[in-house]
């Protein structure tokens, strides 16, 4: 009887051990499957957008110009299409990325022909090239947060209206896109149509800006509506490039200074 009890005990313990091993394998397999799924997805960011700034007539002040950005999944077809729109020197640099096999984003000047592994997007450029309303809208830092002007004053609201464009690829362990797998496009750029409306009228702003740049080296021009005192145009010269703040920081004329709103030393009254 005693021997039977011992045998039964060991059989029970063996069954429990086998059950624990089985459960561990199942749990480990689930974790590995989840990890594999996460590692097999590779995301390429195309654009990060924020809320739009409008004038009093609902005309966009930011995002008026667009850039062409491509999501490239390296392939012979994609390389051939890019070679038709890129200069030889730039194509040599892009070729190194193509040989690595990892998907990437690429800014383009021209629309390439349609090709496998190539998706193109028209992305709003935050600031235009005409320097319109630079001192009023302000500019962003490297993290996309407002530093001055409306960008700073309404930073939380404009950030909350953020949108993005990204493409997710299925890749192998070396992050190379898998053949036959369709990339997933995530486009929430429509959110950036929310924003802030100014009292500024861009028609008057352009006229005032042309006059100020023609007749003033340093100074300001303001057009206000009576009796509401709504500001319809605000110009400060010299102007600066919102896409190249480093140049303005090194300028002795202090173009970042908004002479329409900021107290500054005008020199001797004599």
C-alpha cells in the first residue's frame, strides 16, 4: 500500500510538471508571436503637421505651399523611377540607401513616374517662401513647438490639431521590406485644417509689406481698422526666413525683433 502511494504521488507530480512546462511554452509562444509582429512592422514618417493659421477671410497663412515627399521601398523599379527625376549627385547618395533595402522617406522636386515600391505625397510646407506675416505667425523649434508669435501664443491649440502622414511596411529581421506585402498608409492630415483665425487681411498685408521693404531699412507698418482697432496688417522690417532661423540669429540688424510690438531703442532724439 505504501509503495502504491509513493508511485501515485510521483505520477501526480510528473503530470503537474508536464502541465507547467506546457503552460510556459504556450505563454512564451504568445510573447514571441507578439514580439515578432511588432518587429516585423517598420514605419516611415512622411510628415508631422499642426493646426493652420488663417487670415480674417479664411485664407491660410501657413501651409500655403506644398512639398513632394516619397515613401521608397527599395526595388529596381523604384531606383529607375528616381533616377529620372534626381540629379546624378543626389542619386548617388540615394543609391546607397536603396542598396540597404530599408524603406525611407525622400523629398523630391519633381513627380517621378509610377513604379513599384514608390508612394508620393503632397505635403503642406509650414512656411511659404514669400516671407508673409513672419513676425506675426512666428516660428517653431526643432521639436515642432512654437517659439514666438501666434505659434507660441496658441501652441497648445495648434499642437492639439496635429495630423500626420506615415507608411508602415512589413519587414524581415534586417528591416528590409517583404516582397508581395502591401504597405499601410496612415493619413490624418485633415486634422490640421483646424486652427486660429487672425484679424489680419493678407491682401492689405502684402501691400504694406511691399511698401515697407521698398522704403524702410528698419521699422514697422501697422494698418488698424477704426473704430474696432482690429489689426489688418502688421509689418516689421527687416524680415527673416522662418525656414532658416540660424541666419537671422547671426544678423546684426536683429530681424527677429518685431518692431511693430516691441519697445526698442530708436536712437538719440537729437
